């Protein structure tokens, strides 16, 4: 016989011939012949060398343990004293009762939808994140959700969580902001066989994401090709001079002609226009020469016009002086003043008045 003591926070399993025969709570006991005691601390994790199914057959053992059965298509969120502790995977889990308050929340993970009972804060925890798929859409984005290759719904901006299982999930997203597409370096022949290069710019926006991503492949490439074809068709029917004169009309024509095609792509085109028209070197030199000649001709016209105006002004002045002797006299004095500004000394010889002699300088 042997006397043993089981403390308050302990459980004792009496073993005889390698089999548990009874359970002891807190107190003092005598062990019989061939019996031994296994003491377990209830504040620690349950770990026993015996088969759990056999232990459950021992009378009174179930009263000391919490038994949690987690199916293969489920997981269990474990709370200790109302605080998240860990995630229990599929299987059987056993915990001692009494010292701590346990709460177990079962979740079905056979589907992708996560129950609202699981808070978002828990989904961000590392232990639970292993079982969760996360996808984030920026404020400027929308997305299409595909489950096992089948389109399900449109996703707005935000963060989405789904259970991680055998179901395949994919998200196709698009930027919903106004985007600029550059159609650069397009070499095009005009009607008069002049080879030019055009840089064209388009501002567009996705307004129907289902059409853009589900009904069309690479909508941006299709828009690029559409702009190429329209530009070639429009410029190819115009001469170089017509094109240079009507360059501002290209954007209006492109918007009108491509309206239905752009709508079919799930897009809306806000603005477009020609950024540059690059001419070949020899054509550019010829046009520069023409421009210089035109400017020179305009300068000559302006010069002749000014000369004519000046001559007409002199003629009007002469007529006034002829009709008014006093005006003529004032003009004489003005000339004398101008001469005096340029000449320091004036020598006048001969008879007569000085003014009369100076007057002769201005007479034929």
C-alpha cells in the first residue's frame, strides 16, 4: 500500500498493468498492490501516453476534459477566457477543464465565403491567415471574381477574404481612372504620296468592366489598333497641304467614327488629338524655304506700304508749306536748329542776311 496526494489543480490517473482503471481528483488516496499513479497538471496542455479512445471509456474521465472534434472540411477557432488563442485543424483535440474558460467556434471551410461571425481582425492574424485567401483592390480599381473559372460578380474597391480550399479563385482587375494612350511614330502616306510620322494621344476610361475584361481580350491593344486604322484611313485621303490646314479636325473625326467601337470595348473616350506631325527631312527643308519666301514677301509688302505712307505724308507737308508762308518759315528754323546741333561753327561769306544765305541751302 502507498499513500499519495493529488493537489487542487491536478488530476490523477491510476494505472494497473498498463491500463487506466480510475480517475482521482484533489485529495489523499491509498494505492493498492500493483497500482501506480500518473499526475497531470490541469493548467498545462493535455498529453497522455494512453489511447484517447480508451481513456474516454474510463468512468469519470469525460468530466475532466473538453473534447473538440474538427471535421476535415472545417476548422475551429479557440478562445481562452474570451481571448483568441489559436486555430484547431481537422482532428480530435482535448483540453483539461476547470482552470480556464474555453470557447470553440466551428467554421465550415468547404465553401469560400467566410461567416460574418469571424471578425476581420482575426483574419489578419498569422495563425488564421494560413487558412485564408486575401485580395485587395485599390480605390481606383474594380475587379471581376471568377470561381472555378466561372464569372460570379463585380468587385468594388476594398479588401476581400475567402477560405483557402480546393476551390479555384481568380480576380481580374481594371483601373477605372482616366488613362492616356500614346499612339506614337505612325508612318502614314498622304494622298499626294508624302510619307509622314504622326504622334497621336487618346484619353479614355473604363466604364463597363464586364465588357472590357469579360467580352474583350486586351482592350487597350484593341483600342490602339482601332486608332491606328482610323488615322491611316483619314490621313490617306488627304494631301499634305490639306492635312496641315485641317489638323485640328482629326480629333473630331476620330471621336465620331470610333464612338460605337469604343463603346463595344467597354470604354468611353474623353479626348484625343495630334501631338506631332513629323515630316521627312527633304519635305521639311522645302516647306521651310516656302515659309521663308512667304515671310520675305510679306516683309516687302509692309516696307512698300510704309514707304508709300511716308511719301504721302511728305507730299501733304509740302502742300501745306506752299500755301502757308509762316509754316515754311518755321520749317526753315527747324532745319537751322538741326544743323546747329551737328555743327559747331558756321562761316558765311558774301552780302545779305545770314538767314537768307541759309535759305539758299534748301532751294534748288
